[in-house]
């Protein structure tokens, strides 16, 4: 007896599988791959959302400090109007410094958010590679 199966029946080292079975397995594997890609996309989007939340918090803190700055500047104006003496100058300096800190924090957060690409870039690239691989290997 011939121990070697016919060449047409030998795919990936298994001789007992039909084309239908192989296509069924391919469909199953593609389904698993899609599920994994979906999980990867969700994880990547979660990481990006977390990053955006942190930068948004910077913007919020900057805005809060800006509000304090406005209050101090208003106090400086009140002091200047109430008593044209040195106390208003101190309040004005404090207001300008707090305002500068606020501007730095807000601009840093806004710049970081503008640079961030919200798309799941890694997952999209992986999907493109998988699609290319599938087209090449199904032919």
C-alpha cells in the first residue's frame, strides 16, 4: 500500500480534510480574529479616552486657576479704587502670576489634545495587514 496520500489532498500537513472543512475553519478563524481585533480596538480607544481625560483635567485645572486669577484681579481693582496705596499692587502682581500659570496649563492641555489622534491607529493598521494577508492566502 502507498502510505503517501495524493498530492491534491495534502494541505498544511493534514490529508483527511476537505476543502469545505478548511473553508469552515477559515471562517471560524476569521471570526476569532475579528473578535480579537475588536477587543484590541476597544482597548486602544480606552487608552486614548483615558489620555484625553487627563489632558481635559489639565484644561479644567487651568480654567479653575484662571477663575481664581480673575477674582484676584478684581480684588486688585477694588483695592486700587478703594485705597490708592500699595496693597492693590500686591494683589495685581499675584493676579498676573496666577493668570500666567493658568495660561500655561490651559495651553499645554490644549496642545496635547490637538496632537492626539483619536482613531485606533494600531488596530486599523492590524486590520489592514490582516485583510492583505487574507486576500493573499485565500487565492
